[in-house]
C-alpha cells in the first residue's frame, strides 16, 4: 500500500492518528505537502547553541502558513532523530513536495555531511564514530528520493571537516544531487555557519524572510537567500546549493509539481559572476563586524594552522565562488614565509645540527599569489583581508611592489569597521610616511588610546 492510499484509508477517522511520530489530521487525504523541521540546541557544555530551536520554530510556522503538514522536533537524541527521519521518509512517499529543515551542529567527514544529535559530542567525535552512528545527509537523501515530486533539504549547520582519523587526500568526491531533489546549505563546504547574535541565525532569518513570500518560487527563494546572506555577512558566509531539479516549484502552490528530467549540478555558491565589475561591493552592516570580527579572525588563524591537502581543495572551490573567508585563508597561507629552523638530531656520530624549512608543508610561500587572493577578498571590503593585504604592500616581500598609498586606503576602510589591528597598522604607516609624529598624539591632550578610539564606525 502506498503512503497516499494509507492516508486515504484514514480519511474517515474524525480524530488525529499517529504514524511514526507524524500526527495525521482527519483531512490528511488532501495533504500533499509535508515537512519535518528539526532544531537541536541542547548539546552538552560549551557545545550548546543559542538559536536552532528558535530557527526551527520560525521555519515550522512559515511552512504551516504555506500549507505544509509540518512536524516540529527539537533537541533530539540519535535514536529519536533517526525515528523522526524514518517516519518522515514514509510520510514523504507520494507527496508532491517534501521539505526537511535542520538547524544545529553539523560536521563533514570525507565530504559527506553529518547532522549531530544532542547526545553526540563534537569535541571528541572521530570520523569512525560518525560513520558508525552519525546521521548522514546521504542517508536522508535516500529516504526522500522520489520518482515524482520535489524533495527539499535545508541545512543550517557547519560543514567544517572532521579530520580526526581521516588520511591525507581522504576526501571523497561531492555527491551529485538526485533527480527531483534540491539541497540548500547555509554555508559552503568546509565552512562554519554562525549561530547568530540575534533571535535567529543569519541564514535562518533571511531564509524565512523569503520563504514566507508566496510569490517566490523555490529557486527564487534560494537565490534571494544566497544573495542576501552573502551580502549581509560580507561574503564570509556563502550559502551553497546542490540541485537536481529541472524547472521550478512553488512551495505555496497546491498544484502538483513534477520534475521533467534529471540535470544534476555541482554545488555552487552565491559569489558575484566573473567579470561583473559594474556591481559595487555590498555594504556590510557595521554591527555585523562589531559582533563577528574577533570570531572571524580566530577562524582564519585556525584554518591556516590546520591547512592541509584536503582543505586546500575545498578552500579553492569556495574561493572560486567569492567566499571572502576562503580567499583570506588562502592569502594568509601563501603569505607565510618559509623560514629555516635548526634542530638537533642524534646520529651514529652523536648530535648533529640540521636546518629544516618551516612552512605549512603543502604549498610554498608565494607572496604575489597571496596578494591576488587577498585583493579579491578586499574588494568585498572584508577588514581582515584589507589589513593583511596592506601589510604585504608595506613590507613588499619578494614579488610584491611597495604601495604605501594603497595600503593606507585599505587600512582606513578596515579601521572604520572597528578592527583594532587595522587601526594600529594605520598609525604605524602614518608615522612611517611622515604624516604623523609621536608628539602629534600629545597635542590637544590626545593619547594613543584616544587616537585609536577616534576611528568610530560610520553611522548607517
């Protein structure tokens, strides 16, 4: 018996029935759009998140207004989440549109994305743990794969790689989207997704803003969300989509939606089109920089320290889509000088001194290439990239012409966001160029602290 016939057989039941966790109302025979919305926030200790439950609640309410028979599940452990997904897979059979939304912790193992239940610990998990007990997106996609109809998976979670137990060059190829399926990620492969400092995450707030518009099609919702999240975060969080749809679908419509044929595409981000030089860079709200600069700087430093052959490939893919974080990380990697280090080693003749190069061990230092990566991120007015690029233009390592004026312009722009490193670099550059003397700071009672604080973010 198909799922639709099973529902029709229950149509005469006056009260709601329960099928694998899905409450089926008496009018279920007419329901052709189903959704499961999950928000996991109650992880242990410091892994607890702030917004996923609110994100899931917001999304569930939006989908209900669009006519979806929606189940909301929050803070689910592994067994509960697997049961929820099994039931939803059955409920989705025969549906015209099935939507699964998840907000919470996520991780990638060999290019396969896993969702974390609240009883799993991100800090101690290994790749083998995820393969044994994790809930992979591939499994979820297999549950929702249909001969007819549209399946939509939306994941508001991190996609940074879990490298414990993964060999070098151990990343599997990214899977292609199945026929009739669209998977929408809040961030790029290998990247983090911010929980957000407001009532919802950056992604979920924008996604629901467009999802609530009945005049937009599915692809229009995705494209508008990509554009706005990317712009509002200074291209530091670039939503990614993998689509096997041909044509389009209207989530607010009650008409049956079919998929004509399969045309899988690779996951793509929301960067500006190549050659689109007429489009000005987005103006990122100053509040975003105030709330996120320190965290973004830490993420860049961590990524540079853990740079390897696996992350190189993922970062290059993200950089090609205009991801400012990926561009900045790659710029930092190529800018790092290879300096010699003397080590003492034991041999048959006793202790011997050997000189070994210090670098990332994956790519050689290439300051000129670093400038190219950082310049692309600086075009998006990313303060970290502007500052790092200015430092290279001042230091002028091999292959990089010195350009004080360009460096000062970059630092002025970065300092206006409140970035402390840019403010100090700008002070140093002005003194180096003779535009300011140390005694100038004492005129009119001005101190170094007052000078730094004089760079107040412009009011929007």
